[in-house]
C-alpha cells in the first residue's frame, strides 16, 4: 500500500509502518474470507499521493463509501463515471452552488481539489462493502491522527506555522480538534441527508476557507471541478 505515497508523506508516516503492515494483513484475511474491501488496494492511501508540503486545506470525512464502485481513496470523491452521485456529494454540490455560485458538476471526481492542496482524508481508510463503519476502531484512526499531526507541524522558513485551514463536517471530523493546535477551522454538520439540514446547508465552507487562506497569505482554492487550468 505504502508505495503510492509522496516521499514527504512516506517520511512523515514512517513510524506508522508496523501498523500499516498489520492492517494490510487484516484486510487480506477479510478478502480471503470472501468479503470485498473498499477501496481497491492501490487507492487505500491515495490521499497521501500528493505532497504533504502542498497541503493547505484539511477536509476530513468519516470512512469510504460502502457502495461497490464508489470508494476511490479521497473523502467524498467518486470516479467520474459513477451515477447516480452519492447523496452526501450532491449536498456538497448544493452548498457549493449556494456559497460561491459554482453549478453542480455532472461527475463526482474531486481530484481537482486535491491537486490544489486540499487533503481529502477519511478518518478510516477502508470499509467492508455494504457495511458502513465496519472498519472503525481497527487502527486506521491512529494512522490518520498521525497524518493530521504531520500537516499541523509544518513550518515556513521563518518558523511560523504553514498556512492551513481545517474543514470539519460531522462528529467524526470534529474528533481531531485536539490535534489542530490553533489551526483555523470551519465546523458544521455532516453533508449526509440525515444531517445536512441541521447546519451544513448555509455554513459557507468554501468561501470561508478561501477567506482564511487569504488572511494567512495562501492562494485560495479554485473550487470549480471542470475549469480549464
């Protein structure tokens, strides 16, 4: 799994290598027992494929979509060909349109955000197909907490914290607040249909993130998914 990581992520997560090997063994046992594990092995650590040094937004999800064909290793994202889109992602697009006027994309590929330094990181990086939350409390939380610490610990050449904004949707995401050490954060309910109307809609996470980035001397995120770059 680890060979997909950017070099600086591989260094930052090196202390977690024994735990990653242990988890890889557990996942293989589950596959041998006949269960499908999502996402595919090559995508499990996909969130770490872009450089750690480039991260400027930390967007935390829960665990991968449990629907076969949906999970791609980036929180909330799916492959371009997936139809219909997950309901949480549809709600994200509704808020994106209401907040910054970007119409919903016909696809659910959020890799354009990742390319700009948005770390789309789930708290738990695998799931058994058809069983949401099935791989919680197996060890992934400790690995993703180490990843969050690594993002927060970065410094600029003058020793000040590197620009970073945390976007926390729902209780699982909020569980990392003690690790953020003063990082500006935007919190709301999760975009799930079960909770979006209880504080996600109207939270303006996209414009507020860019305002905070500008305040800290960083380039804003172009939230369009289909822009010509």
